């Protein structure tokens, strides 16, 4: 009889694709628990993925330590990560370390459940004996009456008495029955469309995906809150995803106001590691009813999940841009499927992928056709820029309308998705732009700090005195960014408060909160912002929106650029006239005749989306096909090319591959970048090919000399 030794398969927290086998300790750790293992010359932490007979031909080492008795994640989430690992063909250790709070990856323990309650202990006085004063008698009486007493339910003098009780060990901490969640009722009734949407979601059974489409201000958030209410009051949990941290304060406030602060928690990168771990644990232990978070909160375990909402589902921020390139929106679908619960994707401007899913009947379509508070939808006007003298980058009509809007006591918002003073510093004599030494891109001029900065790699330097090409001293800023717009507008409208919101002026959540409340309190005012202002916020006093420059989006080689442009314009437009004031939206452009602008102008997002979907179909692009990119980068362009050629050579027969093609940005942070496009008629067929191909890549001689990664369903090129 052969003596089979038992091994555990471990995903070490690292970007390595392979897993490692170690001798199984006794008792055998469960999948999903952490172990510390010998690795190279050192020690690493990893996750147990499976147990089985030791692979032949290796001498498995014992583990150092088993850290957990129980899996860190419930089974459904383990399955989600397994799916994510396979679908994105990514290293399992990095999949897990992306999904877990960083302190857990460093070996910290999960904090025990919060115990705000106490019960009487065996040492508590049975009669009034030993009690001093009425306060103590009253508190003892309260314990006898209520069993468990919450610290929160005590008045300050009672808390003092409580401390005495604790000191004398008359009471002991107890897991308290959770405070029931009772939502406040809003002061208004749901509109017919809202009611229909709430009804449909509430009455769904098991996994049910919905697209909730409604213009900004149509009351989508109200629908999420109403649906969540039913679940939360029943003791279940909901997860709300928002695309970026800047949108959290607003929705957090609404949720806390509706459900009570004790039931709501947030999870995002602005928290400290400790706060993140705590929020994670509270959600996992079922003590938080509603978790609001950014991308990575899709991996936070919930004890009793009942609903997932993905707000602004079209937003590209849901796709992770480095490491494990997952889409939180797509994983939300998979998670809801595993948990057998409804998932609601909300947007005023749904992604083409989601619209396609509606067309094919995979998603149920819910529409909110009017604005909740009967506010009027703004009209978009086009302002041709040809042959016009601009003032600080603005058409004179924009400035004129701005002046009128301010005079009428309203706010004006200028949207410009470009930080800094000018996107380039140009030589007046030879036309050379000062470019980043490490990227194929020009440096942005930041005038207030007098620095040239690269927005791609972070490189910065003071401005040169002379043109590096011809030696001329005539270097001038070209084009306009938010900093220049701010300067110009503050000169033009002295005395009017001017609030600029971009990554150079806002660094923390606190600053954002402050500027948002300033926006709400200062009327009239001018707001200048990048997409930080364009997304999701509610600005009742904004009566005019000026869209300063979206022309890059009309020319871009990125096939998603048109979709993004349509979404951005309508999202920004949605900031105007959200209350009773009608809004004006003015878009200045060099290409007023562009067909996409025509669709935006005359019709709705639906018309523009239909046009874009047709274009994609004609070009055999997603969502009509499935796409993956094999991206590679190295310091020498030759190596990148050689690797991609070899990779192409070992692809399974019948795989449709294009390339090697240079990336849209050929050089970045000193790396040359190129890619292969892999296309297939469906996601399933693409996966079949990748399953065969990716393992082969590891064996390619050049694979160790370049950095490479697979990007499934890519968002940037
Ligand atoms: P969205 O999420 O689609 O942008 P919101 O849910 O934020 O829309 O609603 C916009 C505004 O309308 C909010 O101030 C909200 O309180 C209000 N609102 C929502 N539903 C109703 C309703 N049925 N009646 C009146 N006001 C509503
Ligand atoms: Zn020059
Ligand atoms: Zn750079």
C-alpha cells in the first residue's frame, strides 16, 4: 500500500502565478485560512486553496504556522475569487491580497465582534446590599428589567455608574441582540416609475440583475434606499458600490439619515488600515447593515447579504488599473449570482455592455423617465470655436452667459478635465513641447508652484530656461487647464467666490466635504472642476454648465472614447438645474458637426448609445465581441516585441490575434509598451482560448525578461 502524504496547496501573497505545496499540518487547515510558510530563504504568508495528495516528485516542506481556525471568507466569496482568478487569468496570491484588507495580509487577527452591551454577572448583588445610592439601584433595576444594556442607551451620569459596575465585575460584556433597524420615512411619495422599480426589485427571487436607468436627479438613489429598507429592516444586509471615494460623503449622509449611523459603514482607500479592517469585520460579522464602498468593497464578506447596488455602473473607475485588472461591476454580477440575490446597476448613461445585456434579455430594464422633483432637464447648446478669439480658453459667449447667470443669483460650473495651468509648455520658435523624459507625453505646466509635472508617471522638474531643441528662450504655456481657467475667471469676475475642485486642490475627504458644503452655501459662485465635480454630486444652485473641452474624445484612437464622451457630457450636464431653475448647458467645440455631438444634442443618451452600439457592431468590437489584451513592457522596445511575437506564435489555432501594436502611450515611466489584441465572438470562446494559451506564455524564453499582464475586457489601450 502506498503511503500517500497529504499536502495543502497555498497561494502565497505575491504576483506569482503558480501555487505551492506544503505538508498538511494536523489538523488540516481549511481552504481560505492563512498559513505562514517557508518561501525561498524567508517566510511568507499565504492562503490555503485546497488539500490533496502531495504532487509527485517534490519534497513538500512543513508550514510554520496556521493563523486561522476558520476561513477568512465565506464559501461564496472564495468562489468569487476563484472565478476572478480564472476569468482574469491572474496570480491567485495577488487576487487574494487585493480582496483582503491589507492588515490581514500582514498577519493581523480579525477584530472580535463589537460588544457594546453588558449583562449582570454572577457577582452582581442579589439584593440592595452593597449598593450605594439611588443611581446604582436604578441601574441594577434597569439590568433586571432589560437583560442586556447598551452603553449607547445610557445617560452620561448612568455611564459613570456603569463604569463602577464594570470595575466591580458586577456586569460582563455580552453579544448584544442587534439594535433593530427602522428606517425614517421620507416626506414624499415615490413617483410611478420609482414605485414600479422598487416593486420589481423587491419581488424578485434569487439572482436577478437589473438596470435602473434614469437621468441624474430622477430619484435612483431613492429607489436604492427604499429597496434596501425592506431588507435592512428584516435584519439582512446591503452593499452599495460607488465609483469613487469623492462620492461617498453624499450617499453616506443620506443613508445614515435614513437608517441611522449605527447601521451604516464605509469602506474605501481613504480609511486607515485599521479602520478598513474594522469595517470589514463588522460587515462580515453582520453588525453593519449597509456597507457603502468603492471598487474593492465588492470583496467584503457579508453575513446576510440581500442586495448589491452598483451606482454609476458605467464609470470606468470600476475597472482596476493595475495589479489584478478586475471589473468590480462585473464581479458584482457574479457575486449576486453566487449569493442568489438581486443586483441593481444604476446609471443615467449606462455602459454599452449593460445596454447590450438589456437587449439580449439578460438584465431587466427599469426606467425612471422624469426627474423626481419635476426639475427641468437642461438643453445642450453647441458653441463652435472656429475662428473665435478665446479669453482664457473660453468663448466670449460662455463668459457672457456666465455673467448673466451670476447676476441672476445662480452658480456656474465650468467642466474641464485637465488639471494644471496648461497641458504643455511650447517653444514659440520651433513648436517643440517639453516632454517627459520617461513617457511619450508632454509635461503639464503648473504655474502656481512653477513646476512641470508628468500626469502619467509623477516625474517633475522646474521649467527649462531654453528650448531643449533650438535653444530659444521663448517657452509659452499652450492650451488651458483648470488652474488657468480659475485665474482667468477670478480676474474677470472679481468678488465672486470661485471654487476649484481637482486633484491639485483637493487632497483629502475632509477638504472635499468642506468644498462641497461651501458650494451649497455660496450663491452666486463659480465652480471650476474636473470629473471630480462632474460625477454624481447634487448642486441645486448651478444654473449653467460650461463644457470647456471634450474634443480629444472625438478624435481618440481608443474605441471607448465616444462612449466616455457621451457619458461625461450628459453627466456634467446633469449637474445643472436640478431644482426648479432650468439649466443651460453650453459645450464649446472645434468640431460642431461631429455626428456624436449631433446625437447628444437632438436626442437622448439612448439615441447616442444606439449609434455607438451600431458602430461597435460594424467594427466587431465589444460588447458584440469579447476582447483581451496581452500587455507587455520593458526598458528595451526590442524585448517587448520579441516577447509578443513569441506569444503570438504559441497561441492556439484559430485564435484571432492582432499585433504587436504599440500602446496608445508608447512609453511610460521609462518602459516601452506594446500589446496583442485577442478577439473572440463571445466571452466563453475567448476564455477557452486563453485557458490554453496563458499557461504556454510562462514557458516562453522572453517571458522572464519583460513585464506582462493579461487584460480581459480592457478599458484602456
Ligand atoms: P439620482 O440618484 O437619480 O440622481 P436622487 O435619488 O438623488 O436621484 O433624487 C434627486 C432628488 O430628488 C433628491 O433630493 C431626492 O431626495 C429627491 N427625490 C427623490 N425621489 C423623490 C420623490 N419621489 N419625490 C420628491 N422628491 C424626490
Ligand atoms: Zn524650440
Ligand atoms: Zn512621465
